[in-house]
């Protein structure tokens, strides 16, 4: 009969422990009484041999009770040494009780002195063999010399200690920690797992060159983006790879199944890490409550924001997910992704939000109950040269979607806006501001539909945004172009933006504007330098940075809210509500005038008119598109 590997391992450990118990017992006998006379007339030897099977049985049983045989010798730790000591102590007390009950106390072969010696020797032998095996295993599993990387750990706290411990027990991974750096004064000059704290983060570059560091592991949980940026800047001249390790909580969760810390999530630093702040904690139960079982329509479903909206909504069990967009390729791609990854069958709809008749047809046929309006032209310089298209898509399209939704009995509509709508100086920002005003105005007219507006800054990774553009420039060897050295922007990730949009849909009722706490704005120049460093290159040495001047419509600094907007907190600490001013009374008439000018191609007058309407400086005009004309 063949035993499974785990059973063979346990049997082997039991036999080894039994042999060690015998060795410890005889060693204790020699230490107490001297070398034994080899005949049974020696009363001490007679008692020892007679009781030895009982001692072995008690010891092994105690080891089993303390689950010592579930511990892999390869991962023997200080905690496991405590287990050995506890099991040995229990078996010693039980054995002494047995001796008293059975009358083996005279002659006093097992005096208290003999018991203490046996207890000490047993613990030393059991622990020593296990630790020796671990050291031998570590040595045999070491990576070949040519594949080893010398690593410097940034952060000597709990996370850094866990990283060092895991690396030391896994030499086969080829990462050899050589020490720590930490800015905490009390940690300087100390040692952790035999590794010294060599200095502070100010010393990284000098230490890396001095001791030949090839890998720098940043183990600082919840480090601010500025902290990560500073470390990256100090490593600029160091030819070492920078990686981020998970926080201590992630290490603990990763070790729950295997008993060892998992460093599989050590990864290269991403641009998101440099912009860190506490993420928005989204109430998924609340979101699921208003989306589950609903017919949800997303406009601009093929775009960066729209497609991520579809992904997150798909996991919330909607009755139907409707993907509306005018780009057939992007709509096809997100449709196939949802089928493949989520096992749902979304409805793909090719339609243009500027085409009101087509929207009416779609809404009347599909009867959506929740709408997310993400379709828009967003590229600032391009819209400066094509203001008529910005008006048609961002203003007329928004009015069409909002009015048709209200007329068709949509329960909720969420409008995706931008920080460029605040005190706009660009055509794009002005059209998004007008869109906000349209939604706010309709929210006060149609009480059966709940409206909400979501306003946020730049989105990392979205198509045409600054980060992908700079990454392409770096890949081509530069130069990286920056418009102005003082230009700043607020940034957030696409998933975070979408979570805010979904959360706003749960909270919005009467056209409120929801804002995210986006932390401090980031200089675009700093962002460019960070991206170059993260590519393993040196700014202004390997990759040049060129300043091209502020483009038409761009502002040096963006704002998230108007000075006149009163903000109030919500139940979510990172989300607030901005109470916008009421829309101008003649807003829709002014919008009609803009649309007429756009259709007539009055480009020269159009830009000034757009900014006037966005700023509330509206003038009356004959409406050419009547509201509420949908036949339900």
C-alpha cells in the first residue's frame, strides 16, 4: 500500500522525533548519572528502559495534539519553536504524573533534575534538527549566482520586515535583501533578521552604488503619492529597478492559505502609485440596489469611461445592459468583452446622440430605466477649432438624451461632466458647463426622473489623455512635450471615476453636482519626469523635455467647483455635493440659438456665444427645437 506524500511526511517526522526523544533521554541520563553500566542490574538504567516507550508515546501524542506535524520544517519559525516547547512541557508533566502513579519514583531515576535536563535536551534536539533542515533547504534552493538580484528595502516597519523575512526564506526567487533604509530615527543602526538599517531615504542613491543594489523595493503601506515621487526622484541616477510591494494587510491575506507571505504581487511602480490618495470607498450594496434588475443604458459606451461603466454595471446584475455609441468598432469590442468575461448578452446600439429621432426610437423600443450619459467630445484643442461639432455633440446631444429620457419615463439619469466646466475658457469646457445647466434645469421641470451630475478631473489612461501621449513619446525616444512648466491638473483612475459616477446615481435626486476629493493637483512637468524615470530613463539626459506653450483653450490650473457653489458633505467622506446656481431662465432659448449657429456654420461668432451662455450671459432667441416632443 502506498501512502500519500503528506502521510509519508508525517510518518517520517514521527519516526525522527521518536529517535530524538530516545537520544535526548539517554543524553540526559548520561549528564545526570554518567555513562551507564551496560547491564540491567543498574536500577537507573532498568527504570529508563522500562519507561522509555511510555515517554515516547506521550511525547509524540503531545506533538500531535499541538499540531506540530502540520508544520513544514522548511518554514520553521519562532512561533513554531514555542509550539515545540509547549508540547515538550506538557508531555514532561504527563510523564512525571505517570511515574508517580506507577511508583517509579524510587529509586529516583527521574528526579526533578533529571526531568529538567531531559526537557531542555529534548527541546534543543527537536528545534535544532528542524532549524538545520530549514537552513539546508534554503541553501539548496538558492538561485544560481548569475540570476540573483541584490535588493534594498525602503521601509523598516512591519511591511518591510515581512518582505525581508519572506525573501530570506525564498532564496530560489533570486532576490537577496542586503538591508533597509528608513527615515525613522529610532530604527537607524538596528538589524532586522540580521539585515542592517543602512540609512535614510536620502541615502538611497549613495547606498545603491556603494553596495551594488539592482532592485529597490518600496515597502511603505499607504505612502502618499508625494513620498513615492520623492523616492523615485532620488533613484534617478541609480541603475536599479524600482518595485512596489503590497502592504502588510495584503501580505497577511496572501499568506492565509499557504502559511507563508506571498510576494507575487511585487510589481513595477505605476503612474497611479505616484498620484496616490485614499480611494473612494464605494457602497456597492447601495449601487447594486438601484441597478440590479434594471434596464441600464450607457451612451458613449465604447469610450474609456463608458466602457468601464459597462464593465462595472455588468457585475451588478442588470436586467438588460444597453451599449449606445456611434463608433461601431468600439461598441463591438466592449460587447464582445462583456460576453466573454461576464457571460451576459448586452444589446449593442449604433446611434448618434445628435439624432433625436433615432434616440426616440431606441428609448421607446428598449425602455431603459437608468441612463448614464458619457458620450462627449473631450479633446480641448480640437474643439477650439471645431466649435460647431462641440455644440452639436456636447450640448445638443446632452439635451436630446436628457429630454428624451425624461419624456420616456427614465427613472434616473447621470450626466458625466468635467472640471473644465468650472469657469471655462475652452469651447469643450463651456459646452460641458452648458450640459450641466441643461440637466439641472430639466431636473426642476421633470420630477419623475432623478437627475445627477458628476464632475471630476483628468482620467489616467483614457484615450488621448496626457499619460498615454507621454508614454508613446518616451517609447519613440522623446522628446516629451509639456505645454507649460507650471501647468497642474487633478487626476484620478478610470475605475475610481466610474465608481464615483455609479455612486452619484445612487445618491442623486434633483440635479445635484457630485465632486470627488481628488487630493492635491499634480504638475504636468513632474508627471513627465516621473514617467521617464519609471521607464528606466533619465529626464533631460536620455529623454528630453520640451515646452511647447499653452494651447488654445487650456488653463494653467483647473478648478473643481465655482466659488459661488456651496458644498456639503455626503455619507461618503471623499464625495461632496456642490449646490449649483439655478440655470438662467432663458437657458433653453440660448441653447437653441447656439445650435442654430452651429448648424449654419457661424464659426467666428460661435466661440464667443458659447462662452457667454456657459457663464450665464444668455440672450433670448427664437427656439428652433421644442422640448418634450417625444410621443410616448
